[in-house]
C-alpha cells in the first residue's frame, strides 16, 4: 500500500516534505512516506515503496559508516508505538532516532561537477563561490570533494551559502566540525558505493548535537538526498543516467511546468520507472531486496 500520511492517536506529527516526525520525548520517530518532492515542492503523485527504500537504505548506512549517529532502531516492534496503532503502516518505513538539536544548515558535499554546480561553473568557473580548475567538463570528477552548505528553509527554497556564512549561522567551531564530518562521511560512502558500481556524485547530510556530540541524523546517502550514477556507463562531458530523483526532475522540466504553480501529476509510467530506479539503487548498494 502507498503511504502518503500517517497518524498516531493523540499525537500531531511534524510533516516535512517527505517524512512525518513524531516526538517521543528523548527520541523521535521518523516515518518515510511515499511522498516525493522536486524543486522544493511536494508532488501530488506518490512513489510506491519509496519511503521503505529511503528507510532501509538509511538504516544500512547508519550501521555501515564509521560516524556517531542518531540511529536507535528500524524494528517497529522495538518502537514506543501506543497500543492499538496499526504497526503495518509504520513497518519498514520508520526509524527511531535519538532526539538532537539539528544544525540549521544543509551539509552538501559535491564530488563531481553536475546540476546547479555545472551551471555556475560555466558562468564563473566556481561552484558555490569555490574556484575550480579551468577546463572541467560536465560530470567531471572534482580534484577533491568540496563542502557547499546551504540554508535549511522550512518553506520555499534552500539557498547556497559560503562557508563563512555557515559559520555565522552555527558558529566557527561547529562549521569546521560539520565540514570535516561531511567530507569524511562522503568519502566513506563514495568509496563503498564505487566498489558496488555506483558513483555518488553529490549528497546532502543533516547533523544534530546531543550532549556536545555531533550526530549524523535524518537520512543518509539515499536517492532522495544524493545523485547516483552507474559507474559502468559513466562518461564525463555529458549528463549521466541516474538512479535517483533526477529522473523526476527531468520529467517536470520537460513538461513545461513553471515551478511556481502547483506541480503536475506524474504519469503512471514515470512513477513506476522512478520506483524501479530507487529499488535498483537499494539492491546494488546493499545487496538487499526491499523488506
């Protein structure tokens, strides 16, 4: 069944673009729904099983990566759900995590030249203000991954900010720590993924603070938060076929939608192909089928 919203009696979740979040005091229940967003808008069409893919893949990364994180369990039977709640609605798409204070910046790492970074580079030779070598092509691997933070907007668009601006928001020491941790986690994940045949071109992380410790939180290296390319078909100098949300973005761009009006429905075949891409990424990266 497709799950676009969840409910627990006597609890009001915070609904993000994709997740419903329930506050259990010292822990949070993050439920990945089948909603999908693009260009900062939630689409009217859901993607079947998408939330389960995001949850299962994030749980895999939390257990695999060597970084302190918020993860407690993805087993619905170990979660403090009230009696009478239909566990089937939450099973496979829910993570119980330590409640931490989330830093108000998106921690973006780019390892390849693509998307908005490629557009900026063509105009100025920079990505988010960071000067890059001349002569790079679309989809080229960068000499080193770069940290390009952005604001976290509750509504509307996130905005790229310089490292100095991020330091003004969270403090210099925290910004330095977030940059170091983001680059470290990206390299760990990218190295692992490449051995499995997937290039992680870029991604975004969220971190929180609990008792003076910085924890990786929310989702990690999923098709929603990352740009996944097949290593077997990678060819710099052009855009790359993707195993991520870019397939939906490309459809919306080609549809003529102006990105200001309500977004259109996705055709059934586009929704089905998107589901297939998410499932393929899960299986390649983890060796697992959908639970």
